[in-house]
């Protein structure tokens, strides 16, 4: 859990990322990580910042939730009410329909325990209602309302993605549970939005400083003004960065004289928290390299790190082989270290085959 605590939020849109992120930093097995998720229940998957699913320690949940989810819930609810109102499958007022259906879902989960979305849809006739999200589009077609109602309930913090129902760590299928099971009867602790964001920014800077307003705004999906105000409420100081006019924040007691990494190698997965931790990345990845590992939205593919910098790309082929392409000269010793780490990962994955949600051009070439 020390690595998970240090990262605070681990991208989980691609379900393999939390496993591979922790594998790169620890000696934990897949079953060890499963135990943290599902037996200890000390990590929670929650849709929050940037409307992204993150895996996070329980003490981080209220910080992220109250920093961001107020605006997320308003957006999701407004859209859903409009779709319900336009649906020919119900004449009930949309707000009443949504509230009654939501309460019924939570009631079923509390009474019956973990349940898949499909089972919920079969148990509740209201979830058979269909809507057309983009009626003006020629290829649009009606869809069941189930997934959108569950998305809203999860964003509200009333239900949680529970145990994986797919066969391995790449599966995005899971059972839903009431939030009480993970957080306790009172649910996510209440916290003022400003206080939550202040604590979240401080938590982020503990691991990812120095970071600029631009970096933190990108990471959270929140306005720069809100980030500046939160930083001013933290115990921070500003520092100048090479080749960057924007000042960066560090915690007052942060040690900027820590020794640089010496010969350390890591194969980090797509969307890893470190690769995604900053928007201004020139200090850890060259422009020529960056163009091959990020997509146009800033989503990172799998990366090879050497001594604190991105030096290449890796992926897994269909036969399980871990292959890499180094885009920087790290010497023969560096090559040997990368090969050794690739073999460790190969053994760790075993029969698991990872397919990236956001493949980059280089990973596609390597996979072939």
C-alpha cells in the first residue's frame, strides 16, 4: 500500500494500469494486488477527476470526490434527465423516475450484495427504458439507460465498482456494490470543496512536486484559478524551473537536493500516474520521444524509464513477449537493465495478455 499511498490516484480507465503500475514499483504478485482491492478493500475504483476512473486509497476518496464530483454529478444528471424526458418508454416525470430508479438500485445492492449491471437490468423493469443519446446522428440508435444510471450513482458516491468478474486483470467487467461495503455506513465523509481541493493539491505535491498551475489543472481537470487558490492555502513555496517561465509549487519542507536516480529502470504502463502527472513534460521526456508516446489528448502509452527520464516504449506481443524500442542512448548497461526488467514483467504476467486502451503508433508497430 505504500506505493499506492504515494501515487494517491492511479489511473484505472484501463483496468490493467493499477496492476502494472504497482508491479513496476513493488514485488507484489497479481494475487497480492487483488487482495488489496477485494479482501482488504483499501483501494477503491471511483470516477472523479477529469471524469476518469481512478483507483485510490480510502483516505484520498473524499479529497478527490468533493474537489470535482459536484460539477460532474450536475452534468451527468442534467444529461440523463433530458434523455429520460425524451424517451418514449416512460411518461413519469424524469426527476421522479430517476430518483426512484436510483433508490431501487441501491436498495437491491444493500439487500443482495454484489450484482452485475446486467443482473440489475433484469431485476428492475425501469432499467429497460431506452433513450437515444444523439438522435440527430445518422448512425445513432437507442440504448438502455442502465449504464448511464449506474455511472451517475457511482459519481454520486452511492455505489462502487466491486470485485472483477472477468478472468484476469485486463477485464473491465465487475459487480457493483453499495458504497457502505467499502467506506462504511455513512458513505464518503463530508468535506468542504475548498478544503478537499487544498488537501488534494498538497497530497499531489508530496509526490509530484515541483508542479506548475498548468500541470495540476491538467491533472485534476479543474480551472487554474481554483488550483492557484488551493495552492495558496497549502504550505507551499514557488521555485523557478529551467526553460519554463511559469513558477512551480513545492511544499515548504520539500527536499529539492535529493540524489538523482542511478541506473534505475522501470517499465511503466499506459496511463501510469508518473507519466501522466505533468502536462509540461520537457524535463523528463524529449520532444522527439514525446511525439511517439502520447496521443493527441495527452494519454500516455507504455514507457521505458531510465534514471528518471522516458527513454523508450514497450509493449507485449500476442505470444506474451515483452518488446521495447529505446529512443535514447542509455549504454549497454542500460540496455541490459531494460532487458532484465522486461523478463521480470514477462514472468509476472504469465498467460495474461495486455491490450492498451489508448495504443500509440509505436506500440502498434511493436505489437506487429
